[in-house]
């Protein structure tokens, strides 16, 4: 009976191994599965300041600081002679819940739906890009150009959105 149990136990252990390394079994790593809470609010564990810091690194922007408007979800950084960039993480707001604007246009970065809005509140030199984060969240890049150049603001917003896209969950 003991020999049968040892044989069954050994067979079970070997079945969970990927390969032999110099005769020793190597256990197979099991990928961590996100919890239902993580799936419901995929941005809950992200820091807008950390992400913005990575996106602006080496570009002459100041160290990102929490914004006054929403310090728990938004962070901002300034660049002397240009203006600023902010990142707003909205774990409870889907991209289709954004206010509509005549200056908004839909696009994609990879497979991610984005909405670019030039001059969202009528201010020349401002451009926002909202990026969808499934199932019902969004990350918004907000760029302001001190010279009032909306096209330049949208070009920079697109560049930041492309960098941040890879840092976000699907």
C-alpha cells in the first residue's frame, strides 16, 4: 500500500513539472490570475504620477505631482517654455461616458479605442486623448501648450498616449 501511494504521489508531482534539469524536476510556474475586483477596476492599483513620470522621462518635464483638482487620480508635469501634461486615471468612468464635443474624433492605438478632443473646453492649445481600459475605465492624457498651438498639443498628447498605452491593462 505504501509503495502504491509513493508511486501515485511521485506521478502526481512529476505531472506538474515542465522539464528535468540535470535529473531534478522543475515545478511549472502558474500565472497569477486577476481577481474579479481587479477585473472590475483595472486601474485601481496604478499611480498616475508613476506612469506620467515614466512617460516624460528624459524629455525635460518636471517631476510629476498630484493635481489640485483630483490628487488621488490625476498627476501633472510642466515643461519650461511649452506647457504641461497631465494623466487622469478614471477607474469608474467608461470612455463612452465622456462629454461629447464637436472637436472629438475616435481612433485606435493598437486595439485600444481612443478619443482625441482638440480644445475640449474651447481653449486654444489644449488637447485630450481618452484611452479605453476594459471593462469600464479610462485613462486621459491632457496636454496644454502655452503658445496656443492646438496641433502641437495634439501631437504631444498622441505621443504620450502611445507611451502610456503599453503601461495600461487592456
